[in-house]
């Protein structure tokens, strides 16, 4: 599951030096490879916005000082993983500290919106990686068919499926999926 630290460090250097490529929005490192992710479509980003809004409304009550935010990197150098989840919940203060990425111990939840082009990455690889990182909650939203899964418990032993339109429990939060749209 992990790679040689020197090999990961070299991959990280290469990833940091890659030029901006039109249509590529994220660069990740997994399984000893640099992975370039396509820019998401509007329905994908709308799901992120709508869920982030709901979580940010609830966080002052459940996790004061935390935010639901997309765009930050999540790194576990020991596992040789650099991920860029669509959304994470973590202390806002973590953005003020030195370093290029959030560390897994800082993150309470990751969310991924399944892409049309590479669904197995979200359903298999990221489930494995986020569980190995010790992330407590993984919310998977799939606009291809209007479904999702809430992964929880150590190692994501618990998996609660839902369909768009349900209000789902994600840890201490409630997320109304009525406003989510399929790719259509």
C-alpha cells in the first residue's frame, strides 16, 4: 500500500513542477503514479457547493472552528498518497499552518463526487486510501445514477446507501440530497 519515501518525495517534486494543463484541475499521487484529473462538469461542482453550504451551516454547532471546503490537498506521505478531495471538513486554523497540504488527522470528513470518466477511482481506490489514512467519514455522491454512500466506522466498515432526494445522516450532520442533480 505504501511506497518508498524517496520515491514518493520525487513524485511530489515532479507533481509540484508540472505546468498548468487546460482541462486538468487536480493532480494526485496514488499507487506510485501521478494522476491528472479532468476538470469537473457543472453538476459535479453544484453538488459540492450545495453540500458544503449545508455542512457549513451545521458546523458551528457540531465542530466550532471547522469548515467544509474544497480545493485543498490531503497528503499522507507515509502511505505515498496525495489526494485532492472535492470537499473536506477540517479546522479552519489548519489553513494557517505551514505545509502544502492538510494531514489526515486534521480531516473529519472527505466527500467525492463521482466522475463519469473514472468512477472506480472514487468507489475503490479512494475508499481504500481514505480508510488507510484514518479519515472517519467518506461521503460518496454519484450523479451518474443519483445515488450515494456514507462510509463510516473504522476502516469504513459501515456503508449506508442513499438516493438523491433522501436526507442522510453523515456523522453528526444531516444532508438533504434533494437539490443534487444527475449528469443527465
